[in-house]
């Protein structure tokens, strides 16, 4: 095994290539033997994936005869024997168990050690795990990699979110060897530089929903603002001005007013940054200048904004469905019926109101249906099956149509209430009127971009055309 792994791989990369880069030469995967220390979830999953790709795998264990079930086709040897058998060793053990590697320093000299460990929390140790490993085995070349890929993803298929491997290390040949292995596993590779970047890579999996932080803060902020705004207008106003206690509405009625407002606002915020970017490109006359950082961050979280908006829309639908079974609604219906019977009166069927309510409900249902379609196409399993043109059509054209339907639904909900003085309690507009501001602006700006003269110029800019003098302006901005 040692002969096959170490010989015949020197290539033309210099005297260190035999020791540090056994995979860099043109060798078929069937002839490459890799060693894995650790028989836990990550070690077994990575070994299974390597075997499926065509590599040969040997596990190093302190108990070779009782280490549990391993992938079929893998060998199990002692730590020292496994270290001697392969030139690339993947360390899938926790940092607190690294001590045995120090005793194997002679066998690991000249090897490539791939550290895949993570910690339970940030700043748990004074130095990164990979740097600590390099200090324990100074004769080896340590590369930090695969710590951002989960064992579950390796077992069940890699999605877009798990296809990227970040690596760092001080040896260029060692990093190239690990990069080629990751590429053969179907993973993308991003080199983050020297081993000093290991702490950053080890902290990366500890981040809790980093791409969701801004959308979640925005959702919480909008919900809190509109809830207290509606609380002041409805509950507190009724208690102060009319002496009525309608605090029971806080649970269902208030929530069912806030959820659609937040949903529509966040949906419009998904499309507003794209429109701002388009106008910025028109103003600059080029697409080759970076957007401001705040606009970049905003555009990168549009998917999360849309999914949270869909969640609020679902809540609005569910709350609306329970309206007929609420005690308050059933009481009002029975009370109104009894009053009509006592007074021997009947109500006249109003065709205008029927058209208004049916239109309002129908447009809302259609808007919610397109809303759901947008959410489904955001799933990696669905988006991967679509061509770029199909995905762009759904997320852009159908997305704006969804925004138009949901905005129209809100306008129909308000109908002619804005003409009634009683609508403006304490001289404040209702919440649904406030939430119409952002989507209305987005739709208006989108209409401007659809004008033939504007659309033609924007298309040329996005195809690479630049306004005369723009290149010189960009170079001046880049000068210190």
C-alpha cells in the first residue's frame, strides 16, 4: 500500500512534490489511498463518499478490531500503520483527542494533514485547531478544509449550500492536493489563504443564520411597529375615547391586520434593491462599478426577505380562515339577526358590495397562489431543475405580478374607507394605508424601467456598453 501511494506521483513539481502533493500528478483515483483518523459520523460519511468516487480508504483507529461498522471496502489499521500507508491523512477527531498525533510525528513527517474539526463555541481556545495541529506535528503540512460540510450532507447528497469547501494552509502543494480531492468529490473549492485564516473558517459553522439576521431584524421591527401602531389606533383609542374594552382583539384581530401588512412590505422590499441598482447603473452609465455595500447586503438577502414575507402571508391566510368560528364574530352575527327579527326588517342585497368583496377575495387568493409558487421555486431542489431563463421569469416577471396582485388586494380592502373621517383615529391613517407606500413606489419605478427608451438603455449597459467618459471616471475614483 505504501508503495502505491507514495511512488510514481512526483511529476514535475519539484523535490517536495513526492512528500506534499501525492495527488497533484495525473494519477487515476483508483490508485490513490487516503487515510482517515476518526470513525465518527464525519469520518464514516467522508470515507463513504471517497470510496464512491473511486479512492481507496484506510481508517486509523486505536482499536482496529472494535471500531464499529465502517463503509464497505475500507480497511482498518492502527494509527501508526495507517499513517505510513498514505500520504494524505484526514483528521476527523476533536481537538481534545489530538494528543496521539504528537506521538505519530515521525510517521506523519512529510504528509498532508487535513483538519476538519470544529468547536462548540467561538474563542474556546487561544489558537485555531489547525494551528494547534501544525504545532503538534511540525513536519507535516496542515490544511484546514471540509469543516463547513456536514456529515448529513455527505450522506444524503450535496445541495448548493453544501457544495463549497473553504480551505487554508501554508503549503501550496498541500492545498492543491486537497483541492483536487474536493473537486473529484463534486465540491467547489475556495482558497482562503494561509493557515492563519483557520480561526475564521472554524468560526464560520458557529454562525447562527448569518444571512437571515438582517431579514429577521427587519421582520421583527416591522411587526413590533405596526402592532403597537394598531394597538394605539384600535384598542387604546376605543378605551380612551369610547370607554370600550376590546382588548380581546389583541390575539386574533390585531395579528390578522399586522401579518398582511408586514408580508406586503417585505415582499416589496425584495424587489426595491433591484430597481435601485438599475437606476444606479443608468445614472453611472456602466455596470462595471460596484454597488454600495449597503445595497450589496440588501440584494444578497432578498431570498430570505421573500421567504419571511411568504411565512407572514401563510399566517394571514390561516388567521382569516378561523374568522367564522370566532366567538366575537358569531355573537355579532346572531345579535344582528335578532335585531332584524325584532324590528321586522330585512337587508337589501347590494350588488356593488358583492362585486367588491368577491374581487377583493379573488385577487387575494390569486396573489397568494403566486406567492407560494415563488417560494417553491426558491427551494434548491426546484431551482436546480430550472434553466436560468425559467428561474428569472418566475422570480422576476411573476414576482412583480405577485406584488401587483397583493397590492391590488390591499387597495380593494381599503376601497372607499379613506373618504370616511372615522377612518383617521387621532388623525392617523390606518395601517393598510401606510403599508401601501413602499409597494406602490416599487411598482411605479418598475413601470418607468419598462418604458422602451429606458429599457433599451439599461439592456445595453448590462450587455457591457459604457457611456463615453465613464471608464475614466471609474479610474479616478479608484485612485488613492
